[in-house]
C-alpha cells in the first residue's frame, strides 16, 4: 500500500495571510527539492449558481480537491499545501471521503480582532464587509476549526519557519511511472467550453472572467478554471499535470450541474483540447503587440489585475519585466506555430468586456 500524502491546509478569516504563507511555504520547499505541491481551494469552487444543497460550495471544493490531490500523488507528491477558507461551522471533516490516501492537518491562522480590523481597513473594505469578515473569524474560533496559530506578532517569514517542519522529508517509496490519465465519465452530451490561450499578460484571466460573468448573467450555470493554478508541482517533469487536473475538476463541476466552462491557460492549447475532447471546445488565442504587452506587464507589476498564487507579474522589477516581455514574445511565437485551428483575436486597444461578449457568441450554447 502506498504511503499516505500529508495535506497541510492553511485556513482562517480573510486577511490572516493564508495565501501568502501557503505560497512562501511551497516555494521554500521546492527550492529545497522537496516533493511538495500547492493549490488554492478557491480555485476549485468557481461555479455559479452554487448547488442548492451546497451554498458555500464546501462539498464541491473538497470533492475537487481530493481529485487534484490524487493527481499530485500519482505524479510523486508527498506533501500538498492547501490554502483557503473552510466551512466555519464544521471544518472539512464532513466533506472528506471515509477512506483516502491523504492525511489532513488544518491550521487556523488568526490574529487579534484589532489587528484583523486594521488589515481589513488597509485593504479598503467597507464597514459591512469588515463586520462579515470579523463574524467569519469568530465562527472559526468558536467552533475550534483546526489547530490555532496566532500570527498577530509574526511576519509571514516567521509563520513559514514555524510550519516548515510539517513538510520534513520522509523515507517512503516514490512512484517511478507517470500518472495515468484520469478516467472519463460515462458518455453524456457535450457541453460548450471556451478555451482561452495566449502569452503572458495578454489578458486571458480578465477576458475569461468577463465571459464567465456574461454566462452567469444569462442564467447559465457555468464554471471557470485557470489551468496554471492546477499545476503547482513539478511541471517540467510532469507536463500533463495541468491538463489532468483540468479534466478532473471539470468532472466535478459537471457533476453538480455545470452547463458551460471557461478555461484560461498560458502556452499552447493542444494538451487542454485533448483533455476536453468530449466537449464542444472553442479555442481562442488572444494576441497583443509587443508595445501593448509591455504596458500590461508594467500595469500588473503595480498590482493591477487579479491577485493569484504564483503571480510572476505582481511587484516585478524593471529587469524582471523585461524578462517577462521576452517570455511573452517567445510564447507568441510558439502559439503562432502550434495554435491549430484556434480563432485569433487581437486585443490591442479593446476593452475586455467587448472582447468577452464577442467570444461568448462563438460558443454552442
């Protein structure tokens, strides 16, 4: 029997540092060549409307998480770091399978209410949202969800140092073969998928999210997957890991009633098209001029756009911005050669909402 994979789940109220600490812990472990993977739980529940019997999507997220964990395990991960909120009343136990190959440890990051309020106000939250977040923190504490860790007087580096021992190397057997592709579900009618690809900083996430909002506005139960967020392990030696996880998470969304999917991915689309071969996939390659890409990279370096784990654009130095622009140029060249039958859309001087509206019309809804 294979050794169980340890799962370190960092939770807590918004603003306590879950994502920051989780990512720092992951990058430190990878720098030390430890077989550690990472996923943000919020990326596994981007569906609306939520299932009627799971309004917080806690069951959906945990179901998808177990599938992602299994992929990481098959590729050789011994530890997985998960960051994100849990059910503030019940934690994760009610949503886990009775038997699994994973050992979960939940750490509840927290701080004094004064410090938490200070952080919320610094983020510009309204009074109502501050009250909601404080009530969430109170519920976690009241129900003793996970092991408490007070971060009031600690920097993120201090917290990482305290948790690093949870990821210590262990003697265990490692798989020697690549993971098998996930099994496909029973035959069912194909559903529309918008697959958005393009180089770094072209605007895939922004356009993709606008397309998702349009679908939701039309009353269509639709899901969103950022493929890059599903591959935080050893992508160089496991090139199919994102596509495998994409298919598994899509199965989870499909299983609770999703009728459409928006996928965003950096790089060439062929692996993702293969993974979604049973659906009506519309592949779109977003394009921008070098000047436009340079401007967008500079804007993202200042904090514009979505905040995601592993974002190489946020806070990028001028030197790193030049590197990212070179990478984007190489990605553009690769896409020109390998985009297949993708529809090419020029994004220069066009609003994301307008582009998204055009793309939704391409779907077989």
